[in-house]
């Protein structure tokens, strides 16, 4: 996944500016993002506080680590089954 050039705190700050009544086009122009990117951020981080975004990032990182561990365990299991099923 590509890393954003903005942190979660900066993205939430942009969203708060827009929620405070500033025009979306003005917020996008100020921060140098397209409106499509802004709405993508809004879909992902809308309604979150900074602490919630940090927790979300931590959970995503933990989830990816667990997925890697599961894949390795499944591979080991498949190798063991293959070795056990061979006729010696």
C-alpha cells in the first residue's frame, strides 16, 4: 500500500476544516490535494478523532502481521502433509 504524504493527524485536520464550513475546493487547494483524494480521505477518516486514527493504524499493522503468520503456518502445514503422505 502506498504511504500518504500526509499523516492521519493532518488528514483529520483537513476534514475538520471542511466540516467547519470552509469550501472543499479551498481546503484542497490549500493542502495541494485533488478533490477525489479529499473525498477518499473523507470516506476513510470521516468522523474519526486523531486517537481513533492511531488505533486504526495499529490494528491494521497487527492484522497484517497476523495474516503473514497464518500464511507461514499454513505453508508449513502443507509441507508436513506432503512429506507425511509420501510412500518411502
